[in-house]
């Protein structure tokens, strides 16, 4: 946890955005879809008088994606042996440049390494330090306009822009935060980044900036329906607050978000299964529902989640098992690929083969895709015909996996 003060205060917060989003999410929270029926009917798409598009999807998709789409591993980049370019410490971000090369941001090594699609090492970009092109706390990477790579470094309070040859093009002052943030995305020509204004995930705000990182707008990060989703312990000494620790309530639903290539924000509600598209002016453009059956939290999962919070209770924090939900949320997180398809990672039963629910750009549910490796949203990039993600082996060693994505007939361009 960083001790830096948040600089979110003072940014312009237009009323159309800050008023609309919380009201929208509050109203949606009370209209959950019915449980899945196993139906194979297609999505119902309606356009309201306001212009908002509403898409209602059945539990089953229209396509057997595991058969219609082909995902194949092309390269596995990584090594248990230290001292090589493929020896990663902590991969915190990935990006693909216009040449198809993979940029790997290593937060432990404080550098970026570039590899060809076949896994061949190309170069190292940056290293630890405070000078131009150097990093103190590298926390994320994103491909921006003109194919340039934007690297986040909150301890140097800046974002450094590199060209495809690894040369520094520009540096921009970045907003500081209580927590290092890897939540930076380019959507069109705008930069979207989460700013933490407190000690929990529920205290996020989304700052929208132009390509010069000048603040344009802000969105409040919606909290889960029903109230806070964390337990907080305040440390006092001599009657004064000297510290604070916060942990997430296991399996509590919360909203997740990402930016799309057209500069819109997609918000996924943890419960019900609902996706909301927010336009540049803060207006709601589209709502997408999908029928689903909530997955129960097993006793073993509950006990395991509580055991993982031992560090919190040792500090004096209190865990309230009765506040842990009986069912898992519908949505874990989401991403939008370069062709505008929505990829939603749902909560599943323990031991289930990891799946991603895929929606086409209109919002119709295509079906569940089971990739050959587990993909996590924050370290996964999906382009027209490539997927890059990070996995760890049984020793916790990270590997970057490069996969081809063939969507069959009518596959969108890369």
C-alpha cells in the first residue's frame, strides 16, 4: 500500500455523469433476471424512445464457441531459470504493438521486455530509476494512439510513452493514488484510469483524460448493490488514527469496468448478470442482461476464504462470516477486444473448467469459450486474431502465453 495522497479531488465532475451513473446502477440492481432455463432462444434487442438499446439474453448462447472458434497456443514465454529475458518476477501487464510483438511489464524487475510472436526476445525497455524511461513502481502498460506504448509508474507519478523501437516519446504527469493502479486503458483517443480515494476497492473513481493526460471527465466507480463490500480495521494510538487496513468481503458482488476501442466505458454488475455501456457524455447507450443461475458458495470455499484473511485478523481486524454471501456473484470481471466483442469472466463452481462468456458487439450472447489456459482479465489482451495472457506454474513462476484466435467465417480483422 502506498502512502501517497490521492489527487482525485479538484477534477471536474460534470453533473450529467456523476448523477446519472449511480442512479442508473441503483435502478438496475432491483431488476435481476430470472434463473437460467436452458433456453436456446436468441437475444431480444429493443430500442427505447430515449435511444438506449436493451438486450435480453437467454442462459444459453447461440453458438458452440468451443467448436466454432479455434484457440491454439503459439508460444509459451517463461523460464524457471533466473538471469534470462524470459525469467519473469511479477507480470503486471501485457500489450501488443502494431507489429504483433508482445510487451511484458514486469513489476518486480521494473522493466518492460519485448518478444516476437514466436517468443523470441527482442529487447528490454527501461530499468529501475527515476530518469527518463526509468521506473520506480511499474504497474501497467497499454497500447495507445499511433501504436505507442503507455507505461504507468505511480511512484514516479508519471506515464511514459514509448515508440515501437523502445525510445521515449513523451512523459506525462499521472495522478497519484493510495494504491498502485494498473487500471489504465486507452479507449479511442481517451485514457481511462482508476483513482483510489480511500482504502478499499469501493472508493474508486474513473478519471477520463485526453491523449495529453488532461482531465476531461470523471465517473464514480459504482459500489456493489447492497452496500460496502469490505471489512476495515482502524489502528489507533493515543486516541489518534495511525493506520487502516481493509479487505474485501469474500464473494461480495461488486462492479467491474473497462474501456472499449470506441472510447466508451463498460460496467459489469456483480449481481445481477448485467452489462452497461456508458457513452462519452455519461449517457447510457446499452444494457445487456443474461439469464443465469447463481452458483452457491460451498462450505470449503467459505472456510478457505476466511483462512486467507488470517493476516487481517492478526492485525486486529474482525471477520464476519455471516456477511459472506451464500451465492457467488454472476460476473468476476470483463474486457473488450479490439473488434468490440465483450468477454465476461463469470464466477463458476469450484473445479469447473475456466470459461469466458462472449457477447458480440450488439450485445447478443454467443456462448461460453473454454480456452486452453486460464485467462485473467487484468493480464489478458484479445485482438482480432491473438490472445495474450499470463499463467503461473505449480511453483508460482509466471509464463506469458501467446495464442491464435480463429473466429471462423466472418472473423474480424486484427
